[in-house]
């Protein structure tokens, strides 16, 4: 397949791709590819491939980081058929905690690159991803971002990919729940962060283009008293409220929204977070419509999902929202090594471009022109309340129906 690294990215600037373009939003390959370039060690055996996982092991998004890490380990076992080798090379994984701090992440990544690491992965936080991507391009190392959802990562450079979904895919999924948005007032309630701002931009791009009047209420990520922001949302009298929230303050947010009457006054749509968040909705869960990146069972029990669930459970972990992001990252990295090279990051990137494969969520594809990860998305409702609350799938939306618009080269 002809590489798009030169054709598509030659004239693309990072600045032009920090904002997502406004627009409309085969057979699977096995995880084992053809053998890549082998590098012999001093003992005559293949040298290890060094992979650096830089993710939030601590900090506000530590729970999400743990899900990613558990998924990655299960995915590596699956993709290497239990050998922990790719293309004959042992895969050596080093974990670094960025605690959600971009400066700390970049420092850790620079240290790993200096030690000869050709592959970086992880990245729970969107702000971190936007700092890691340029570093990958400058040092010509393969970078596979994880749960970080900011749209700006897609198409940012030739060496950056993603193993999770992006905000535009969330909004397109929400659009399937909202019906006709024309003339309606939509408020995005989010944190004032790269993740929150990306969601505001995506809602404006998708629902604004359909005739909705889109505004926002943004809270500082450090805020713990969220009553004022819930009150502000209610006072705006929106027809639709799109909630984009991440981290440990989610229970406080939903308590505030319920107390301020937002859930009764407006139609509320939000992303289904991890299993720990289910009880916080209480009886109000029945009033909320959920878009879902993933929850255990959403993939319909396909063989890859089953391998992920079994692998995580047997290792003592708990499958959750971002388990597929880690699992898919491992699939991508093994494919890049086996079908590309163990030492040449450009060849690894070329091997990933256009790759279609079976992931835990179903059929997925890495779009060659901008490295977007096309994937199914889901909608759900919560049944029960408190500790018995469980998601129930209401719809599975194919990857083509929620594909983000392709990032375009700078003119």
C-alpha cells in the first residue's frame, strides 16, 4: 500500500490541525502480521522492542489510567499469542506516571526517547496528548495516544495515532439521541480543559451545523462546589444539555444537577462513564440518555472482546470504560512491529495506515489520511439504581456513521 506519510503530511502544519475541520461527520486482519525487520542482539538473539507507557497512574484521571494499563497488558498477551514477542522481538514495556501533568509527561517521554525507545503510548489526558504529539514528530518515534479524546490529536503529524475515540465521535453519537436539533438551545456543561473545550467545539460543529444555538457553561477542573454551574445551566433554560465531564468530581456534578432541577427541566445527554459512576445517578439515571464509548458487553461478545474481558479478569483487574483503549493500543503496536519494523518508526506508521482489524468494540479501521480511529459507538440507558445500576445497550452505531471529518492539509 502506498504510504500517506509523504503525500498527506508534507504540507500540514501543527497549528492548522489544532482545530478540527467542520463537516459531516472489509475483512478484518489478524493481530499477527508479516515479520518486520529483525535486529540481532550481541548474543545473536533478537533485541527487545522498548515501549514506553506514559499515562496517569496518579492524579484526577488515575482510575482511567488503570483501566488503560490493564487493557494494554491483556491486549499484548492477545496480540502476541501469549509469547510477549512481536516479529521475534521480546516487547519490553516501561511505565511512567505523568499524573496528568503535560510537563511531567514530556520529561518522561524525553528520557525514554534518550534511552532508545521508538514507541510511546498511553496518555489519559487530552492536554498531555497535545504536548506529546509534537515530541513524537520531532524525534520520529511512533506515538499511540490513549483515552485522550481531543480532536486535535487526529491528523496532527505523521507519527501520531490514537487507540481511543475522539470527541467528534461522541457528539455524532449524541446526535443520534437528540433528534431534530433545528432551532433548539443547546448548552454544553464541561470542565474548562482541553477535553471540555474540544467537546464545546464539536457540539458547535455538529449540532450548530444542524441549526441548534449552542452555548457553554465551563467550570475550572479543580472546582469541587459545582452548584453554581448547575444553577447557571438551569437558568439558561436550554432544550438540551450535553454534559462532558471527566474525573473524580462527577458524583458532585450529578448531585448538583439533580438538586437544581436540570434533569427535569431539560433533556440531558452525557457520556456513560466507568462502572464506578453508575450509582451516582440514583433514580435520576432514568432521566439521562447516554452515549457510550464502551461498557463491558457493548461489543456484543465478539471473540476479541471476550479475550479482553477474560484477560483482564484473570489478571485480577476489572474491565471498564477505557479497557479497549489499552487493548487496542497493544494490537496496534504489535501490528506495527510485525508488519513494519522493530526499529524504523516511519515503517511502523506506514504499517498502521489503513489497517482494518477486529477490536474489542467490533470492526475498526485506522484512516490512512489522518490516522483517525474509526470505530463503532453505542447508546445506552441505565437500569436500576444505586449499587444495582447497570447499562443496557439501546443501539450499536457502525464506525462509518460516526466517522469524524477528515483533517485537511494546510493550504
